[in-house]
C-alpha cells in the first residue's frame, strides 16, 4: 500500500526557513521522479520542485535559489528545504510522484509565512 506522509510545516516569519519531509512507503523514491507541490487558498495545485531518479532537479521560477529538493534513499524520504520564505509561499505542501498520481495525495503540511 502506497502512503506519503508530509511533515515539517508551520508558521514562520518572512525571511525564515522550514524543512519539509515526505516519508514514502509502497515504492522506492530513488528510482522514481518525485515532486513537491503546493496549493494556496483559491488556487490550483502547482509543482514547486522536482527531482528525477538520476538526481537532477528543477524548480518553479518563483522559488529558484530559495528552495532545495533532496532525498535520503536509506530512509525513502524526500525533503524540501525552504529558505527566505515569503508570504506568497503560504500554502499546503504535498509530495507525490512526478507527474502526480491522483491516488497518492497525502494530507499535506501547512506552511504559513506571516509576521
């Protein structure tokens, strides 16, 4: 059974940092393309960062230079390091395969950037 569990969100001031984690069970992250997605209130879910199996990464323009996606193969976990956070980064963050599998969405983790 596939399960993706996101954690690490919270309330942070503008300019702050958070590290999100996505613990995956049911498939191996090292041989799958993985992505972090986010959905802000009233907006469509969007891809924020992705990593293919060879470790090559790509990022949405608005987060380039601030966010870093990584993985720990031994823990089968994907991470999103978020620095220099802005109010517009406020959203629920999810991880999933890339492209996303509709059956794999977890509960997400809320990130709120506010002073």
